[in-house]
C-alpha cells in the first residue's frame, strides 16, 4: 500500500515561511505560494495565537503593501528575524 504525500496548504506554507524569521508581503505570497488572500491567512494565524507584526511599506515597488513578520508563537517561543 503506497502512502500519499500530503501537500502543504497555503496557510501552512505562509506559517512555515514566517516561522523561519522571514518577512512576507502580499506580492511575495502570491508569487511564492499562490496565496492571494494573505491578510485572511494572517488573521487566522493571529486567532490561533501567533504574534505577527505588520509594517506598512512607504516606498519602493511594494509601496502600500503591508509586510508581515512573526515575533512569537502561541507557546511563547520568540522568532528571530532572518
């Protein structure tokens, strides 16, 4: 009997990216993970207890996009910026 590999959901991919200490904005999420509703994913992660900081980009090609960075997990583990 063969095992089927489970494909990670967009939410899981975003969570893993942020757990590595990386930042993410909407344009990057769409390109990397095909996630067009990043704010909804962030909202759900925050409901689960993840501490995610938002900063607004004020210039450059991503002007107007929010940049998200996870700072703490639900268990209190701090995430180092990468």
